[in-house]
C-alpha cells in the first residue's frame, strides 16, 4: 500500500512541475506575440512617416 502512495505522490509531483512548465510556456508565447505585434506597428508607423 505504501508503494502505491509513493507512486501517486511522485506522479502528482511531476504533474505539478508539468503544469508550471505549461503555464510559463503560455506566458512566454503570449508575451512574444504581444511584443511582435508592437514591433510590427512601430515599423509600419516609421514606414508611413518616411513616405
């Protein structure tokens, strides 16, 4: 019985680590998209100013 409890404890621990990794990756993707859109808007504004 103790082996089952140890296995479940280990499994939940890895599940928590995976959840943290997924959340951090999601935040990174969101920030990357946001920064790219801001950069594109800045480049378009500069291109319009040069015309």
